[in-house]
C-alpha cells in the first residue's frame, strides 16, 4: 500500500515546477493607464476603510450589548 503522501508528492512537485516560470517573469506594469491609477487609489484607501468599518461594527455591537444588559 502506497502512503497518501507518496501519491500526492509527485503531482504537487510537478505543479510547482511548472508554475515557477510564470511567476518569474519580470514585466513592469503600465503605470500610465487609467485602470492602474484607479486600482492604486482604491488599494491605498482600502486598508483604512476596512479598519474603519471593523471599528464601527465593534462600536455598534458594544452599544447593542450594553442596551440588552441594561444600565448598571
């Protein structure tokens, strides 16, 4: 009986070796295109928006839990 690891090792190795040249290509992005600039702006604001939304959700949840428990 062949262990599962031995049966999966060769296909995973081949998949890894075959995809390496794709990631190794060095082509500079076209920074003058409008799509790149829009994506760059969205990407620069996205972390702040996510942190703000998470903080807002925590505040709303805290407020609702405090209303459920009643004033102390």
